[in-house]
C-alpha cells in the first residue's frame, strides 16, 4: 500500500495543527511522526469540515 501525499497543503495542515495544539510538538520534533493517531484523526475531521464549508460557499 502506497502513501498518498499532497492531498492537503502544508499551510493548512500547520494551521489545523496550531488550532488543535500539536504544532509546537511538530515544530520541535521537525516531523509529524510523534503526533498521536487521535490528533491525526481530529486533523482529518477538521480538514473535511473546512472542505465542506468551501464547497457549500461555491
């Protein structure tokens, strides 16, 4: 199974991470690998919410 990259911009990922309070850890580690699966799931949910709002306003 291959990993899919580039579905969400790095800027949006960082903004969501800041909102959820995990960006400082990512910045400190220099990697997303220590972000918990729960937080990653919350980030995905937030990205979907943002995408849905964008579609509704088109």
